[in-house]
C-alpha cells in the first residue's frame, strides 16, 4: 500500500503543490491516512483507485483553512464523496472479517470479493460504512446527508442484493 509512504515524501508532495499546513494539522491528518485508504478501498474495490482517492483526500484536507474538529469524521466524509464520484469499476474488497462477523478462509474471501464487486458503488459504500467502519444509522445519515430511513432502506437493499448475488454464486 503506497499510502504508507515516508513523511518526507509527503512533505515534498505538499511543497510541490504549495500546500503548507501547520505541523499539528499535518500530523493529525497523517495519522489517519490508513483509515482513509481502508474506507476508500472498501468502496472503490481497487487498490490503485483507493490510493488515488486517498491522496486526493489527504491533499484536500491539508488545504483546508478552517480548523478541523474531528479529523476522522472529516476524512471519512471526503473519502466517501470522492470514492462515489470515481467512475471506475473496481475489482477487490479488503476483508479482515466476514460480513457475518466471522473470519473467512481464503476461498470465502474471494467469493465475498466477487459478490461485492457486482454491487453498485452506492450499495458498497453503505455496506463499508456499516460493516467496515461500524457506523450507526445516525452517523451514516449525517455523513451521507440523507434521512436515517433512507440509510435503513439502502442498507436493507445492499444486504438483499448481497444475499441474492451470493446465492447465484453458490449455484
């Protein structure tokens, strides 16, 4: 994962882009780079695309002139928006635990990745926020700027689409 690049390299990228965040802002955002990458990859399903999203988001965050009260929430918002705007169809999904809360073997992870790659980005995003990031319905509603009821229906639709696709792959 290229997001793990050395701080000196990022400082050079910032200088090249004429971005001069305070040391405290840089360190605060820097500490959350892997978190941002993980969310991006869960949505775009492609490591290279997730790297692009993460770099873009980190640069945007470091350009911000206003104080950032909650860096993690701010980055999450930027990552979700940037990932959903990406027009590519990605191919992989990071899985530490199965969607059912249990560890999957390698074949199981490959099957889950295949099923997830078939879902639309909007549904992958809601699944990622719920299962990968553990957000509540209220938190997802605030982040996506939609009512909680819409979050519930999208999450339901995402689970149903996953179940249907999973059943088709089982046959």
